[in-house]
C-alpha cells in the first residue's frame, strides 16, 4: 500500500511540492513547451483537458490529490528499495512532471534501486529541459526535488 494516504505527512508534502511548482490555473492553457496541445489545467493536469475547460479550486485540489496517488502507485511499482518520506515525495514529483514510465526508466530510479542513492538524487538535476530547452522553473524544481531526495542521507 502506498505511503501517500490522505492526511499523511508524505501526502501533505507532495501536495505542497507539486502544487507549488505546477501552480494553479483554473482555465485550460496550452502546454508551455509546445505552445499547443496537450491542454493543461489546475496543477498541470492534461488528461482529457480541452481548450476552454474551467475548474474550481476545490476541483483542482481533488484532481491533484487523485493524480498524486496514481503517480505514487507507479513509483511503488518500480522502486525496489525502501524510501524515506521526503525521497518518496521527490520521486512522485519527478514522475508527476515526466510521467511514471519516464521516471521508472530514468537514471534517477535506476541508481536508487542499485543502492547509489546520492548519485540517483543528483541525477535529478539532468532533467531540467522541456522540448530540448532548459527551463529555469524546471531547474528550480529539480534542485528542490534533489534536496528532498537527499534529506535523509
């Protein structure tokens, strides 16, 4: 069972970390990297989103919490070593941003699974591009994820 239970410390940290970097936009907007589809809304949701979609803050928060649980389940399936809460939250945030498949196939998860935790956490910093372009916001996000990842080393 995932440690991302509603009301848990990890769940609260994940909402704060991901929500803080994704930002809240209640009206659908085009992907900032491609300037077009996929359309994005709330805290970075893209599934089923169309131009003109609008949501309340409560709907957006509920979407974020549900999505985080989905990403946590993906991380649970590919990470084979125990994770302290902050490292777990860092990997969920990473997966939320690049997808579960991308996260699970990344050097980050590979190194952590191989017992090279510090190197895995450091490799988060390599994932700061979208459409081949370095984004300052992604760089800041990866630095914060790395800090969370390394918190218990």
